[in-house]
């Protein structure tokens, strides 16, 4: 597989697959922290399901990344033996879970993005990636239904729930811009029809988000706030380091062991 | 129901091997015993999510992480399923959950022990789920229909969990020295509490007589415990792990593995609330319930608003 790409494309594609894989790994990890602590049993089950899907997708994407890189790194090597600066996930996804409303809003904003991204990636000329997108889109459709229904319930539920979910949205708004910013790596891959053009998804993303937010009687925050940047290049918040130190502790402690 | 003729009729149905269904007449004591057993079982599934959930974020590979999340999720599903089975006896889930949070309801004491290393996740699957399967295989034949059917379904998943657990233990037992040490240490810590899962000796078990008579149970605590030991000792040997019991000895005549006496003082102390994690477990459940109150209120308010709207329309 690595033979069919030139060196630059291979390096770009490796990085791009890390972006896709790390988003889902880190979000799936955060969601799994809810297991046993949800507001009701049904949500323990639902959040675990979504976590399983995210980590499952991450496995496929990181495995593919390792194959593209061609240096013999497995999905586990990539998950457990990289530092925070080498992770390519969005800053939004590494944020601590907060309350259920924070988790749901984070999920909703990401699900809409992930939905349109996978939809576009189904057309990728890189067949293994297109196949992952087809399969994952089915799962994300369900995730999006789950998160948007909860945004509606919490927004249009009680006064307390409306305040909490609005607070979550206000807090997270600074992280969303990063979803749509292109760098040289993505631009080169878009030219080859390998990557999806994320910047072209922003309008559709905004349309769906606004529709649900308004239906939930909530307000879209103003755009005159500072927007985070750089997590695709490894510039993260401090939270990622702690997440990784917990996640990686066993593999790092016994690098020669099989588990 | 309580008059003698009816009691006799009920006993005849039991003796004929008939299943009792929710709308059938049944002695009040039968109903109460079943609510007690099924709800304790449901609570055990829910509290049991905590010690294993403790290692989800530290699982050593992505596949192990997936398996563990799925396992803990299965337990939530079992809890839900069992609460539903209890509800067929005329009590609702909220009331049962409240009993757990108030410290009035019991759950399996095994979950009051801590998970200290990754090997504990393997050993819980192998020993704790293994012991649960021995018990539940019997309960799958229980005279109360909904409980029996719940057990059949749950047993299938528990068997899968047990295999997964054994695989983790076997991998570690054959691994680097640090892994072997963790595996043996986990067996040493979980062995006796696993034997305690079957409850007191038959002679000290207050509920056993009536449960056997009504075929809720068809085997005694001691019979089930012996069966578990007989199944498990050869598995431990095959993996090169030792059982922490100097009195363990095979009896070729009875084909049983005889074993030493359980520390019943520890057993009763943990039941009384003095185990290593009793307080943490209940507090974790209370916190989840407390933190989730606004979410449940919001869901109820939203449902009510939208029900109103559809009524108007």
C-alpha cells in the first residue's frame, strides 16, 4: 500500500489518518469515563455504545495510518506510544467531561461534523478510507440522533437544564473553528481527492447546528470570541497529557509485555 | 392466597415443575423472597460495574479496552433486565434503586473488594463471573418464569465474560515476570471472596430451606461452592497459578477438591459494611444519582411539555 504513494503524500496521509483516528480515540476514551456513572442506566448503556463505536473507528483508522506509514507500527503502538505533541485530535475532544450537558454538547458539535465529514469521505479516492467512512457513517447517524435528542431535552427541559446546556455551548464555541481550518497537509490531499474538504462543510455544519440549537430554545454564541487553533499540529490543552498518562500507563510501564 | 388449600395447590404446581408467571397467584412470602433475590442480583450488576469500570481508562490495548467497555455495558444491561423482572412482582425500579442508595438493600459483597492491577480484571471475569455462572445456571431453572428466563439470557453473556477473563489471566500468567506476579497476586486476593459468593454454609443459611422447597433454588450453597472449586482448580493449574489454600486436596473417592475453611468473620464484616470499598461503592452510586437528578428532571419536563402539545393538537 505504501508503495503506491509518493513520499510526501504518504506522510500527509499518515498525518491525516492520525487526525481522524485520534479524534475518535480521545472522544471514545472520554465517553468511556462515564461508564457506571451516568444519570440513568439507559445512558450508561448508550454512552458506552457510542464510546465503543468511536474506539472501533479509531482502531480502523490508526491501523490504516500504520500501514500507510509503512514502518511496522500497529494501532496500539500509535495509541500507546506517542506523546501529547504527536496527537492530532481536536482540542474540544480532550476536554474533561464536565456534567452530562457538557458531554452531550461536545458530542453533538462533533457528531454533526463527523457526519458531514464521513459523508464526504465516502468519495475518497483512497479506497480503504472510503470503506471506513461508509461503515462509520451508519454509526454516526445513530450518535447524532442520540446527541441531538438530548440537546433538545436539556434545552427545552427545565430552567436548570437550559442554563447548563447553554453554558456548555458557550464554553465550547471557541473550539469548533478548528474543525474547518485547512493546512498544507489537507490542502494537498484534497487536490488528490483523498481527504474531504473540511472548509466546505462549515456551512452545512452551521445550518444543522443552528436548527437544533434553536429548536432547543438555545442561543448560538456570538462569533467575536477567541477561537482555539493548532491542535491538528499538536498544540493541545494540558488535559491531554493527563488523559494519555492514564491511558498509556501499562503499555509504557511494560513495553515488552503482551496483554 | 394464604389459606392452606391454596398453599398446597401452589406447592403442587411447584412440585410438578410448572413455572410461576407474574399474574399467577403466589404466596406473599414467595413474592417477597423473589423481590429480595432479583433486586439484590440487579444491584450486584450495577455496583459490579464500578470495580471493573475502574480499569477501563487504563486498559493496556485498544482491543482490551473495547472488550472491557462492552463487558461493563453488558452488566448495565443485566441490571436493567433484572429490575424489569423484579417489576413483574409489583415493585418499581425507582423504589428498588432508592433502597440501594439508602443502604437498605444488599448486593454481592465481592464488589466491595478493590481492583488493584489489570490482572484483577482477568481474575474477576474468571473467578467472579465463573462463580456467578455456577449459581445462575441453577437459577435458570428457578420456578419463577421471568427470573428463570432472565438467567438463561444473562448466563450466555457471563460465559463469554468468563472466557475473556481467563484469556487475560492466561496471557499474563505466561507473560513477563511482572505480569505473572500480578496474576498470582490477583488470584490470592480474589480466591476466598469468590468462595464467599455462594453464601453461608447450608446450616447457617436462613433463606435456603424455603427457597429449595419452592424450587427458586435447586441446589444448596455448599453444593454450588464445591462445584465451583472442582471446576476452577484444574483451570488454575493449567495456567500455572496456585490457589491460596494449604488445605486444598483432591479426594479420588468423591472426586471433589476438598478445601479449607472460609474466614466467616471477614464474610460477615464485609456484609455489615466494613469491607475495603463498601463506602466508595455506595457513594459512587449516590453521586451518579445526585449528579444525574437534573438530567432526569429535564427529560421528564421535556416529555411532559411535548405530551401536552400533542394533546392540544
